[in-house]
C-alpha cells in the first residue's frame, strides 16, 4: 500500500537536510512518538549520509488481527540513505524499513526540494504486510501508524527550525 506525505518549511534545503540528519532531532522525534526506547545512528559514507533509527514502540494501537504478529511491543527499524546535494541544494534518499520479527516492510524514497520561498520534504513509501489473506487488511493500519509518526516528526522539524523546540 502506498503512502505519500510531505511537509513545507520556511527554510532552505540545506537547513532542512541539517535538521533531518541531526541525531538529537531524531532522538526527540522518537520521544515525541512515544518510543519506549530507541537507538539513532547518523554516519557519512562517501557522499551519502545514512540515518538509521531503531525504536521500540508499544503495540497498544495495533488492531487485534495483527497483535498476534507483534506482541506487546514492536521494533521499527528505518534507514534513510541521503545522497549528495544537487547544484540547487535538493537531495534524494532511499528509504528502507521493517518491523523486526514481522512480515512488515517498507521501501521508498524521500526528497528535499526548494519550491519558491519554501522547502518541501516529501516521502513516498510502499508498505507491505506479507501475510496471506489478511496482509492487505492490516496494511491500512500500518500506513496510518507511519503517517501519524511522520506528521509528529514534521511538526517537530518546524519547531526545530523556528527555534521553539
């Protein structure tokens, strides 16, 4: 199931990139999404910046049909590989993720682009739940949980840029 989402910032692409690749920002995003524990790593490999976030989340909001697959908690692992800036400052990233120990995967892209006086951070993900018969029924719940987390992260990004965090 596809998920598309974007957020606009009154900032340059360089400023947005600096926020989304800041380990402290990512840790605060984990706290904002009520992670029980988390591990954030940001590393540079050649021209790429790799952001890896692993967070343990409560499964309270997981529907009963899916709870037997995840238990009381679930561990979400997401890796973004941000590539070198283009001449206009825009950037692209490959995004991969999973809910560890489950048949849930996500794969897609993220972008940071200037649009007029603003910068737009966008993400497009393909979310898969590889469970025969019920996988397609579970995917909307997974997508909504991801959407909710991303919305909180985007809100935090605006606060970071505005200096109100």
